[in-house]
């Protein structure tokens, strides 16, 4: 019984991390694409510059908070529907 409970907890945590990772990936992809639009400076510079501009501590904090909120909203909707 305990093994089944532990496996279920591990599966739930792993699923949460995968879903949050996907939200973080989409956040960074959106930021990087925004740097390469007409208004972005990365268009005149390199992809390395664009990545250095996007991958900052502040953006990471925002991405993690957005991922947690997004995960909680999706879990709430999953249970309600």
C-alpha cells in the first residue's frame, strides 16, 4: 500500500514539473520571439545577444511564478470539469 502511495505522489510531482517546465518554455519562447520582431533590438544583433537579453534572473522569477499560477489554474479546471 505504501509503495503505491509513494508512486502516486512521485507521478503527481513529476507531472507538475513537466507542466510547469512547458509553461516556462513557452514564456521564454515568447520573449525570444518578441526580441526578433520589428521592434526588437535582436534583429540587428545576434541570437546570442537576444538570449542574453531574455535569460535573466527577473525573467526566470516571473516565469516560475507564472508556471505555478498556470499549473494551479489548470489543476482547478481539471477537477471542476
